[in-house]
């Protein structure tokens, strides 16, 4: 009986792997996933064939939106006008659409490092954006991308892997770098890294606890997950070391005790605010580049973007559903 169960498990995992590849926009890796806040059926994905857009929750084969270039890595959308979307690429800087992805234009004046790793928008002033680059630090625009300028005073490490903007005080931002977490309190005019905080550690991703921006999670390599409960002044490492190569992190907006991390060996889940971790499915899939929650469903839906394309779960990773395209 045990051997039969093992055989069934192996077959199920192989089938899951096949279906996951079917869910990939463009048949390759997905490095960024963006949900339209005005329509849950509209999803953007930075995929191997370019920036793909579904208007049917993934069941329309993820057509390319008009930006055909390899794997846009960072996406941002204007919450006041969701036709406006920004895409950060790793070779040709930032591109912008004002018609929901039908047409795109480069908006790079002032960006001297076109390798974009992170892109965040000020939700209260959506003409203001910040771009984190691979080697050039942080750039800022206040006119929707028409002009950019460096905002790197005090930012010693110029490789910025992730950016996080405070949900209410948008002058406060956090930057994940090779050598820890930097913070600005003045919209990027100056940055600092508290030596008592998470310093000289390779930080890959950041996430707030929903409803409590004093609590911040940091996914690092190879030291696991850290949590700060005082806005980044001090950090504590989780009891479970979780020494996988971490790539992404997300907190359940309806169950803030539940935290998920994406790694090069699948997705892991914590139910105790990051203290201990267990696998959350997708163990057959590598490189979970991004994890994004949608709180408009009950329970909240977690989207995965990675080697398996785009998948989603509503049960803590016990079962992942392919988010299109489906077989005819």
C-alpha cells in the first residue's frame, strides 16, 4: 500500500509539473505578476515572450500586450487610472502604457542604469515612481516617467533588489540591497542603514505585514527570513533557518500570521509570523520569482510567478491551480 501511494504521488507531481508549464505565459519563466486593482480578471505577467496580459483570468492564452522583450522584471500600476502601467526591464529601462498595454513608450530620460530590478509607485501621488537598478541605485520621477533623477545620497550599495513604500507615509521607503536594508524618510533625498538593524546581509525581497507597516519581513540569502517589529530599526532572524536561496516574500492580507517565501526550490509557508517554515507545494518547481496576494477573494488568493508560469492557491499551497492557458 505504501509503495502504491508513492507511485501515485510521483505521477501526481509529474502531472502537476506538466500543467504548470502549460500555465506559463509564453512557455517560459514569469518574473513579475501584477494584478489590476479595478478588475480581478486582468493580470499582467512579465514572461519569456514579453509583457503578457490576460483579461479573462488567464484563460485567453496570455497574449503579448505590445511590449515584446524578454521578461520584464518589475511592474507598477496607477491605482487612479489602471490604464497606466509601468514595466521595468533588465536591459532597456522603464516603459509605460497609457492604454492598458496596447501601446508602449520608453520613459528613461535621466536613468543612466537601464537594468531595472524594482519599481514602486507612490499610491497617493501616482506620478511619483522609484526605480531600483542593478548598480545605479535608485532613480525617482515625479512626472510619470518623463524625467528621472538619482536619489542615492547615503545609499552606499547601488544594487537594489527590491523597494517598499510605506502605505500611509509615502516619504518612507525601504530598499533591499546586497548589504542590508536602507531606509529613507524623505522620499529618497537621503538614505541610511542602521548598524543595529539588518546590515551587511544580502536581502532579496521585502514585505509589510498588512495593516501594520511597523512589521517588515526580509528574505535574505543565505540566512533565511528576518522580521522587524519597529519599522526596520532592529531585526530578528526566524528560529527555522530556512537556508534555501530566497527570492520573494508575501504576507496573507487576511491571515497576517501566515507568511510565504518563494525560493529556488519551491514555496514555503509559515503560520507563526515567520518563526518556522514548511513546504507549501510546488516542490518540483524552481525559482519562485514573485508571490502576490489578491485580497478581493475569500480566502485571499496567492499568485505565483516563476519557472512554472503563473499559478494560484487559496488553501495555503495544498493545491495550486494553473492560471491559464488551458488545453483546448
